C-alpha cells in the first residue's frame, strides 16, 4: 500500500488551531464541533448579539498552501447563494488577523 502524501503534511487537529475562548472577528469560540481535511468547525457566539453560530476556519498550517485560501473563498461564495431549510445559512464571511472565517 502507498501512503497518502497529503495526509503526511496535513497537521493533526489542535496543532495551532483555534482554542476555546479565542476571538475571531466578532465571535468567541466555545468549542470545536468537527474538523476535516481543510477546515475546522467551531461552536462560537457573536459577542454583541449573542447569536450562537457554527464558525469554520482553515486548519492551521494549511492556509499557506497554494489555492487553499481561494478554495475557501469559493466555498463561501457558493454557500451564500444557497437557500434551503436543510442547509445552514451563511451569515458572515470575513478575515480576522489573516485568518479567513
């Protein structure tokens, strides 16, 4: 069997990813919900209006890879166009201190 070259260079979850209590833009991270190959999804709370949201960021160590930031932006633009009761609505898309969310 051959090893997956991407898996060898993808950082393990938690190595530099956002921790509970950290602030990203107007959101304070509560806890990690899940993670995938490119992103981490957190439960977060908007600090001024109190709305609880799912907040997705690019995993630590991946944002410098060619095309990852553009792929994240493209995903955000695509999700913003969706309107369906079974799909989470995109409320916000921005960058804070170099980190897209």
